[in-house]
C-alpha cells in the first residue's frame, strides 16, 4: 500500500465509521500499490489534507486489500477520488491531477 504521510488509511472494516459517519466531507482516494498515477497524486493529496484539515478529511483505501468497498462504489480505475458528504458520494473523478486543478474541482463539491 502506498502510505502517504498525513493521510489516514481506511479499510472495509472501518469505512462506514470513518467516511460515511464523518461530521464533514471526506475525500477518499481509491488506490493501489501498482498504480503509478496514485504515487503521482499522493503528495498533492497530503498537501490538501494538511491545508484543508478544518473542512475536509482525506483518506486512502487500498482497492486490492478492500474489495467490498471498492465494489460497492463501482471503482474500476485508480486513482479514483470520491468526496462523501453525509454518508453519500457527491463527487468523483478518475486520474491524477495537479493540486490547483484538484482544488478547483473540489470547490464545487465542498
């Protein structure tokens, strides 16, 4: 698993509690060890997690180790970034992007 400093790793076992039960929006990166774009976007997500900590949670979910959550949300490509608010997915994109572009896209979801 690509462990990114500053990001919490969630699993099938704690996804409902950490993500769906959160009191603020949560950005989930569906990721995998074998995914080069996932490694590319990791520092971007870590920076956003630090800068937006007061209004946005940012977590990672390893798709290979957590097939139930991956299948539940129909994730087929990595990285898939999905924002959950009040227990529901409200925004999703696939692929790595620059920090500026991701923040612009996230502004619509927050």
